[in-house]
């Protein structure tokens, strides 16, 4: 700033000097005239640049800097630098905002930023989908007016947000969301939403499963206990004792079957896809299965084998043969004596291969079909038990199928019979 004043003082001195020179050479009047001319010129010069700078600032564009001179050049340069750094900061801010948005978009959870009155500032895509809002349309609107779920509204109004809450039925009746509000900054709020429908469903399945296993084991245990008590307390004849022991063994066997099937299931569940690559000749496999089927049926059913394709199936032989045997044992157990059981291996037009078991049994009503592979689901409980079923057979088959990228198809007509097929993708077949 000292330079500024020095320049002014120097300029004044120069005018004074020149005017004095004129006054000394000519008269006082010419001295004054020169002084007025120089001062006037000086004022006009500054007014000119003042106007130019004002015009620039009025319609400000960073890249249209007016040319200045002297202090005006310095002033314009200073303004330019300030504006430039402002611009840079704005750009940085915009960049940061963009980063923040793309980070929240990449998050699997929903994020909504709100002000203290719950007005929407921003919502990422997940939150838009989960809550049914849109940043574009709803920015500035009160979230409570859009998501009118009572539990949601009372949570937002509660002021006790240190714990997340679980809310069912926002937007769709079976969706389960975990929601937490986190205040931040001076007045802002962050609403985090997470879709936990799947986790909730798994948790329910797990609870049901534990209850079912307990129930399934409890029945034979109760019967066993009853017999044990009778044996201990009553003096029984030898023949009766033998009969009771036989009945007890049936119950013990039932428990053993259940536990064995559970162990098979848990083993299948613990690994995802099979890595074992046995080459299974389906012709030989069908013959073996038919032999076992006949002995299981005690020749009460007719077992028909059709091997229509010579392709070899690639997979885990032990798992697959147990899955096939499960389907066959169902067909035999549910089909009355005299019925026909068909075992078939064929190639489909799309290149996939089907193993199917058909029977002429009672068939299954269509409403049961989607649930048949659930653990312990049975259409006819007593029939299943009488024939030694555990209710886990089809669950095992389904798991083996999934592990081999195969599909289990069930086709059934009440009164006519059923057809259970395992369809293997082309990549699991190999020409002989
Ligand atoms: N071939 C079939 N014909 C009629 N019903 C069947 C047949 N296969 C399975 N089911 C029905 O599906 C239920 C589940 O089968 P599964 O999981 O193998 O258990 P289970 O041990 O009872 O056989 C059976 O209880 C039965 O009601
Ligand atoms: Mg079964």
C-alpha cells in the first residue's frame, strides 16, 4: 500500500513541478491551466478505468478481463485472482459433492439426507427404491408426508435414534427394512435404510426348522419312553415283550433316519457347488436303480426302464445316486401295489439331459407342489410316517440338484400319478 501512496505523491509533485515551470517561464495563469489540465486528465483517466472495471464486474465473466493500466491493472488482477480461487473452490466443492453422491450410490444401503424438519435434501437410488421417493421430485418435501407408515413416522418424531428399528411393509407388504436416523452437523440428519427381507426370511426359516426338528424327534421319543415305562413297570409275557421291543425299534429307526437325513442336508448345505467330476454311465445307473427299486417294492410294482440316450452324466456319483434313489423310493412308497414306476434318461432338444421318475400313484394337488421341497413338508403326514419317510427326501434332492446346476421339475395329476424330473444342463453331459 506504501507504493500506492508514493506513486500518488510522486504524481502530485510532478504536476506541481511542471505547473511551477510553466508559471516561471510564462505567467501564473499558464501555470494554473497546466495544473488543471493535468489534474483533469488524471481524473478522466481514472473515471475511464473505473467505468471499464464496473462494466466487467456488472456482467462478470472470468475470461473477459478488461485491460488496465497502473493501479487499475493491479486492481483487476487482484479481482481476477480472487474470482479464480472462488471458482476453484466451487469446483472442488462440486467435485466433493459428486464424490459423496457416487459413494452413496455405490453403497448397498439407502441414504437420505434431511434437514431438521425432515425435509429431503438428497436420497440415493437405494433409498429412492426402498422408500418410494425421488430426489428430483421430492427434494424439499417432508419425508413424513411421503412415507406415511405409522411406525416410520413415530420413529422419525421420537428423538431417540440411537438404535435402528425394523419396519415391515413400507411400499410392499413383505419387505423388511432396517432404519436408523443419525443426526450430524448442526442441523442435518442422515437416514440409513437397509433391506433385510432376505435375512429376516432366513431367520424365520431357521426358527421354524429348529421347531420342526424338535417336533419330529419328540413324537418317536414319547412313544419310546411310553414303551420303556411299560416294560419296566408291568410283568409282561415274553411274546408281548418281543412285540414291544419291535415297536420300539421302529421308533428308534425313525429317529435314526431323521438324524441321518439331517446330517446329509447339513453336509450338502455347507459347500456350494460340486467339484467332484465322476463320469456316470446312465444306462448302468438306471439298471442299478431299477434293481434296488424292485427289491424295495418287493415286486409289488412294475418297474420300467427307458434309457434313450447314451450320454454320460458328470457330477458327484454318490450324491446323484442318492437323489435318484430318493425320488424312486417316494414313487414306490406312495404308489399302491400294482402300479407302474418308470425310470427314464433322455436328452432334450435344447441339449440338456433329464432323469425322470414317473408313477401311477395318487398324484399331488397343485397347491402343494411349490412347497414339496421344504424340509418336513408332507402332503399326507401319516402315509409318509407309515412308510418310513422323514419329510427330508425332496429337500435333499433339491440341494443335490442345485449343486449340479440342475432343475427339479414336478408334474403331477391327482388320481393319475406324478413325474419328478431332474434336468441337467448340457455342460454336465458328455458323449460316450
Ligand atoms: N411320487 C409321489 N407321489 C405322491 N406324493 C409324493 C410323491 N413324492 C413325494 N410326495 C409327497 O411329497 C412329500 C415330501 O416328500 P419327501 O421330501 O421325499 O418326504 P417323505 O419322507 O415324506 O417322502 C411326501 O410326504 C409326499 O406327500
Ligand atoms: Mg422321500
